[in-house]
């Protein structure tokens, strides 16, 4: 190792020093980020929905679908309360003969994340969860292969060999030219949630949030949206037509709020919109999540000292000749 450091030219030497320093700084950032996140999760008390105060808090309960249009994962065609998916196509570069080796890689051609509302219920009550902007740890992570852009549902058991498929290993055995990845939170799943809790009334800010959620829900069904608001029949929603859709959503929300004034309040958990207050939805328990974050912080600490020590040692060897 000493000989390699001493024999390296200046460009190579400073490249590796800069790389070690960059990894060390990234590890230092990760150390503080994971440690602060773990402390936040541990120090935030768990509330019951019925007695929850307005503001940033954590809840535990069962994830359930809302009434109305179900949330269906696009690849598996399974009903769920949240999904995230990715479609990748296999691409091969290089030549089969000669000195150049084939380089296989997976190219992402489509991806998406659910933003549909669902319900979180505990023994005291329920609240609506708006998952937009959340950091989600799902209950199901499935990877499988096929020969068409869209699969015909998911297999009963993934044929991907576990972690090897996530790294793209195994294509040579003919699994297919497309790789599908789908994560889901299934109904009746125990869910940990930490975010901004508020009880909706008729105030402008609360009303605007519900209107935005309704519009997002309508956008999920493009065919119905075009049927209702595409007045000129050009197959797209222009600004004037979108304004009409917004007015319709506002009328819908106002009517629902009037109907519910004498009923139970509408509780909503959503993204606080503040970086130091993360919005987290996880099938892990509070304890398991905090432990995992502390382990990540410990790994970052080890990486910081290893990279920093390596850079200092290499610099000393170079100067000492």
C-alpha cells in the first residue's frame, strides 16, 4: 500500500484523497441525520387519535382503504392502501465477440408512487392519511420478470432470487426482458405514522388542503376527468377546463364540510412541510425503526473515521516520502 501511494502520480493521489474526504463528509452528514432522526422518533410520544393534539405527533393503528374508488397497485392489480412501482427494461451494450465485453444494465422506463388517501384507525378513532411526501417503509416488496411492458399481475411468489434480482443478477437464465418492482402497504396492516395532525374545519387553509386532495384523487382516473371536464373534446384538460374542475372540487368539499359540521370532525395526518420534521409511514415499530437508524448512524461513524484516518495516513506517507 505504501509503495502504491508513493508511486502514484499527483493526479491519482489527489483524486483518491478527495474521494476519501468526500465519503468521510457524506458519512458525517449521515451520522447526524440518522442519529437526529432516531432521537426524534424515540422522543415523540405516541398519541391516540381521539385525544390527539393539533400539531406534529406520532400514531399507531391499522391502515384501511377509504370508501369510494379503491387504490389498486398498477402492476400486481391488487387492492392496497399505498403503492410504489418501477418498470425496467434490460439493455445490452457492447459486442458478443472480440475484446469488448457485453455490459448489461436495467433502464427505468416507468415509475410512480401512490398519492391516494387512506384511513388510519386505532381503538379510539380514525384519521385520513395523505401520503404525499412521506418516507414509506412498505409491508410488501416484490420483484419479478416478464417479456411485456406491463405484466399480467404479480406471481404468487417472486422468481427473482431475493436480493440478487435487485442487483440485476440472473438475467442470463432467461427471466425476461422487463423487470417489475412493486412495493405495497396492504389493508389491515399495522402502521406507524409520524407527521402533522390537524382536525379539518371550514377554515381556508384546511379547505384548500382537502380541495387539493380531491383534485389529486380525480387525476388518478384520467378517463373520468376528461369525460367530465374536457368540453372541447381535444383529449386534454386546458387551463379553463382545469379551473372548472377546481371549482367543482371546491363545491364538493364545501358540501361535504356542511354535511359533516354536526358529525365527527375530520382528522388528517400529512406532511409537515418542514425538513427537520419528517413525515414517515412505516410497517416497522417505533423501537425497530429507531434501532435501525442508530445502526445506520454507527455505520456512518465507522466510515467517517475510516475514511478520515485513511486520508490522513496516506497524506503522511506521501509527505514522508
